[in-house]
C-alpha cells in the first residue's frame, strides 16, 4: 500500500476511533460502529462494546455506598431561657364563677420567668367589684372598682426575680364609654417576698361583685 509523504516522512492512516454515545435510558442506536460505547445518563450505566447487532447489558457506573462517617462532637449547652405563660383572651358575661387555678413556683422554674395573661370581663353596670389577690388563701392586696361597667380587659403581668414574685393587674375599658367611675383604668401592684422559697406557696386572683365572681382559668405554659 502506498502512503503519502510529508517532508520525506511516510504517513500511514490509523484505524478509526471509537465513539461514546449518551442518552436517557437504554441505547436504541443501531447505526453505531463495532466497538462503540453508550452511557445511560438516567441509570448511570454503560453499554458496549457494540457488536454490530447488540449493545449487551448495562454496567452500573455507581459504586457501592461508602461507610458512614464518624459522629461529630456535641455542641455546648445553651443558656436557660425564660418561661412565658400566655393565656389568651377569655370572654364571658353575666354572673360567672370559674374554677380557681393556683400559681406556684412550678410555673416559674427559672429566675426571670414571666406570666402574660389577658381576659375579658362583663358585669352589671351597677356592680361594685373588688379585685383581690390572695396568697395561700389570704388576701395580700385588693382594690375596689366602683361600678365596673360592661366589658373590660384585664391584663396580668407576673414576674420572678430571685425568690420574689411581683407584678401588676390592670383593668382597661374596651370602649371609651366604659370607664371605671370616671377612671380610665385600675391598677393593682403585687409584691410577694420569698414566694419561691416554699414550693407549696400559691397565688390566685379574683374579681368579686354583687353578681359576678371571676377566677383565673387554666394556665397554659409556653417556653421561650
């Protein structure tokens, strides 16, 4: 066989190279040359070499799963958060009596824990009410609310500082026409020293009147 020359060097034609096809799914190409390969990019399998009439079975290009790595080290513990007790809104009307629920040191497990509590009350416009705070069943603070008129919102904020419990009870009219005998609000401050020194100490509050008595409903604790 004669071959072309270039600068006195004889050149020979090499054999045709092989082609690697690819596509999604098993190969359907029938015009490939013998020795060609095909990669299924969906299952990641390689087929070939092509025999001229068959691609044969695919061989997976994915190796076996590797061994699990070692566990990382545990992180450091975060600081204790405070406890927020939010009881939402409670609406009732007319003469009412709700089961009393006590507040104990278990409701304030951490220093700095707080209760945020609101409810609505609706009483006879001629009723004279008394907001009374009790510890272990004994009154420690009270405030007379002359002519508690119609619907009002009671906001309660209690807070733990060391062994002491403190907070405020505020009664606000829902409407500007529903003032408390000319006063826009009624506040009662509570301070109980060493309340948390005894886990059996309890506190509750009530609003009493000629035709209405209201106690705290059940407290639901939310952690923050």
